[in-house]
DNA sequence: GGAAGTACGCACAATTTTGTAAGTTTCATC
DNA sequence: GATGAAACTTACAAAATTGTGCGTACTTCC
C-alpha cells in the first residue's frame, strides 16, 4: 500500500485516486461489466490505462476479475464486498458535490445496488 | 474545475486529490492553523507544494486564507462551510479504511468539530 | 486461408505532479 | 545598519501518471 501517513482517510483516498477509478467503481456499482463495456462507458480511456487501473483496483481488493476461456475470451469485472462498501463513501461525495456545485449525476443514480 | 465527466463523485474526488490535501483538510477540521503549523504537522511537505495545495483548496472554496499584516506576517487557514461539509465524507472514508484495512486514526479523532 | 474480435502487454512519448534550493518582501529587533 | 522571522515565489529537476501505437494469442466466421 502507498503512503497514508497513518491516516485512514488518506488510505482510502489512495485507493480511489486515479483518473478513472471512481468512474469505474461507480459503473461497477450497477453490476458486473466486461472490459469492452467499461471502455465504452468511459469516453477517452486507453485500453492500457483501463487495464492498469482495473488491476490496481483488484490488488486493493475492490474489484474481482473473472475470465472465461471461450471463443473470444471474456473477462468480467465486478465489485467485491469491500468494493460495495465504497458505495456509501461515493454517496457522501455525491451529496457534497450536489450541495456545493449543484452537480447532479447524469449517470444512473447511486441508490440502486449491484445485482 | 477539472474533468469530472459529469460525475459528482469524480468532481469531489478531484477537489481532494493531491498528495497532501486530505491531510490538510483533516488537520484544519480541528481549527485554524498557520502556514508554519501545517508544515510542522505534515512531515515531508515542501513549502512550495504546501502553498500550492492550500491555494488550490482555497480556489475550490474549501479553505479560507486570512492574512494579518503584522511584524512577522501571519496567515491563518481555516475550513469554510463547504470545507466543514467535507467532514462527513472523510468520516465515511475513515470508516471504510478501518473496516477494510483495520486502520485506526493515530491523529485526533474525526468526531470533534472545528472550533 | 485470411479477416476479425477480445483482452490485454510493451516500448516509448507527453503530461502532470512533486521536490530542491534558492531568492523575495515586510517589518522589528539587536 | 545588519540580522532574522514568516510566508511565500521562482527556476529548475526528478518522479509519477497517462496516452499512443503497435504486437499477441486464441478462436470463430467468411
């Protein structure tokens, strides 16, 4: 794990620090997604960076990777238990932004749970 | 503001993304601090980076800078209203880290409010 | 047999962030 | 008049992050 200076807040923020990580976790909070689906949901990610961020999230125990060795290979990403526990954190961040910036999600609501 | 891709969670995470920002906000949640005090509380920050992060937090409306033109000049930093509203967000992050990593703050608790 | 799709990996470039070491300004004291 | 403290700036360097363009393995479809 990286430097958190003994601060749990910093430790958590390290896990979701990264240009695409909160967006990935956000999208996965609605259910499992394939690699190509995530790429489609995130306008502008390169495949390399997406793969890297997913691997880091997996290392940090937030997402689970499941690969199926079929005709065209298929890999699914889903939130783990700890990953789902990040939803309240994101909810708090969401509330703050909507109060302070008036930003309302144009993506599906956070209220729903992953299937 | 930076790219938040229309996602309020990302918008909030942008505000506190930065090597020292959550630590700064954390420390300020206990009351106003002078520049030199913050530098002392954050082991390893350079003055340049500390000044830069404080300026960005000020731009984002999270901290307020008050300078007093006295013999040696004195500058105080404190959380604004939006800054105080970040405390529940940090609390959620704190809870997540303590559940997932078993990390308990060695810094003063979050429960207290800024004076 | 060739094209195509999926989920990457790799070398390298560009960008962003952070760090280091020195000024600078404004008084106030010695 | 030199010295010193506080809170920065500025020029430059190093490090970390992100992006670009290709290569690859496997298998099905044409």
